[in-house]
C-alpha cells in the first residue's frame, strides 16, 4: 500500500492507496511543530479503524508547500513505516511535465502535482482552480506543459483579514447568500461581498486567461471551497476533490516503474 501525504499551508492530508483504490483519507491541521511521533499516534489510530496496519504500508510520497513540515513527515515515513518517501520537488523525482516558467523551482509542489493529474484526467489546454489558503489558477497547455498561473488570497484568508483589520466587522462564515446581492445588515453584506466578489474574481480571471491562451481552455476546480463556488458560475466545468492525491499516485507510479 502507498501512503500519500499532501501538506498544504492549512491542512495536511494523508491517504492510503491499494493500487488505484483509496482505502482511507484523513486530515489534520498542518502544524510544522508536530513531531513525527505525534503524527504517528494520530495517523495509525485512524488507520486501525479502517483495518489498515502500519506494516501494510510499503511506500510513501510527500508533496508540501511548507518546508518546515517536511522533516517530521519524512521521519514519520522512515521511523514508523520503514520506507524512504519520494518528495515532490527533489531532483531525482520525475514529474514527466515541463515547467515553462521563469523560475521553475518556485512553483509549489501541489500546483505541479495538480497539473500532472489534471492533464492525465482531462487533457489540455486546461485551467485548474484550487480553492485553498490561496486561490490559485494554473494553466496547462495542450501538451501537458505547465505554463504558469495566478495566485490570489483565499476566501477564508480574505475574511480573516477583513475581521482583523476592521474593528466592527465580525468573523463570518462563507456561504451562498440567500438574499439579494445588496445586504441589509453587516453579516449579509460581508457574505455577499466575499461570495459574489470571488465569483467575479473567478469569471474575470478566466475570461482574461482565455483571451491570452485561447477560448478552448477547460476549467476544473479542486480544494475545499470548490463545490460552493462551482455552483454559482458556469465557468467551472468540473469539480475534482481528489485531484492532488491522484497526482501523487501518478508521480509515484512514474518513478517506481
């Protein structure tokens, strides 16, 4: 079995695969100070509930955009699963795609893994919107090459910043507003601003990207808020919540024969 680890800015996702079948998936807050031992106690307890023993894990792969988390995740794999993990971004790990940016080393591992999985599943050209801590738009051409993208603040991050910077604005949840765009109270006005503001951001950026790259680009969404925003705009054609994990599965396959 393969342990796939996707460590983002907010959460770290652990998934176990037996061939193509996902046997379990678990999430926790990504705290760089959490030791390998702490990860192990939490993860192995959840694996046991699914009937998975640590001795069944024969390989591991890690993608992270938080360098401070990497040491403890590698130690977790070595100490408790007795395997040397592949790490996306290492020189010896082949993604099988060309990164046609000015500074390829700066592109986040999750964005490259998404590009690989997106092209494998949907072909190209393609735009992948990932609703995470940041909202990213990644462009893949018809040959599967990664061309670059757009990075905007995530919706939750924007709400937190608004709450912290304005004394009278509460911290509200992101949701599809029930009423009109013009809110009649502070909470409704904030929810409308964030929700419809992000719909406008999505539609406006995709329109501009298509002007530059061509109107045939498909648009795929992934990440925690993908379902919420995809239901409000026809721009998003498909939702793929496991895109990053499938990308890790593909990277492992390409590098282990």
